[in-house]
C-alpha cells in the first residue's frame, strides 16, 4: 500500500510540474514572448520524441519482434501519430479572427500532451511501484520536460484569449492527465498492457508531437517575422532537452 501511495505521489508531482510553465503568462505581455515560447516548445517536443519516446518504444519492442519488424512498426505508428494530429487539426478549424490560430495552437498542444501524458503516467506509476529509486529519477526527468510543455499550452491560450484562468485551467488538465494514466495502471492496465503495446503507444505519441511541433508551433512562431530568433529558441529547446536526456 505504501508503494502505491508513493507511486501516485510521484506521478502527481511529475504532472503538476507542467504548471510551472504556466508562470510565463504572468510576465509582461510581449509578442516576442509568445514567439519564443512556441519555438522553444517545438524544439522540446521534437527532441523528446526523437531522443526519448521513439527509442523507448523501440526498446520495449526489441524483445518481442525482429529488428526489421521494429523499423516497420516505427514507421507505421509514427505515421498513425501524424494522422491523429492531422485529424485534430481538421476538427479544430481555424477561423479568420487574428487570435484564432494562436488559441488553436494552444488547444492542439493540450490535446497532444494529454495523449502523451497518459502513458507517461502509466510508466511512472508502474516503475515507481516496483523500484522507488528509479521512479524518483524518472519523475525528475519527466518534470523537467513537462515545464516547457506547460509553456506551449498556457502562453498561446493566454495571449489569444486574455484569460489567465483559462490558460491555467487547460495547463492543469494536461498535467493532471498523468494521474489518469496512473489510475488506469492501478485499476486495469498494470496487469493487461504489454511492453509491445506500450512501445507502439510511445511511437504514436512521437508522431503526434513531431507533427504538432513542425506543422503548428514552429510555423506560428515564424509568423512573427523574427525568423532568426525563432530558430534560436527552437535550437535552445533542443539543447536543453539533450542535456536533460544526458544527465537525467
């Protein structure tokens, strides 16, 4: 029972760290902050996908199928993730209002991150339940990359709507979706979900996050016509996540 409480606590802490990213909405309102935040978040999400999600997914598959099958599964489920992201775009059409695209970016980011956080919560809960030390290390790593994810949701929603309450609420929902993953693991999935299924889920999430980054976040940042600054913050996001990956 103690292990279960600790696992839920660690998962909640990892998820709640997303709220730290929402603190950026209390900075002085500047268009350049939005531009930098979107480019930075795009760099983070692309790097998380390439250095964490895809390798972790392939690692979970390697004991189940052959290397060539892993390559095929990777391409198929990356493509599935991209299709899911395109579908989200389709059902959240852009209007002609000036702030509509920015608001849409925030909503799509929230949906993508929720889909990302649920299996992340499952992984954190299961890991912490079996190995508390490893669970703490995983929680720290997840918390560090959840902060810029919070930025990618809260900043565009706040600057599009002018509502801090709305930005904080959507960021909170996305972060706490990790607890939903933990609850699913505790009630159902812990005994049902296989390593292969988790691997496919991680690769699918990578496809979603790569698409949202390169099709929504970065292009929206570049629309502010400060291309060099956007690319600098995109690279900064990549660099910070590489450091996070190396040391945590």
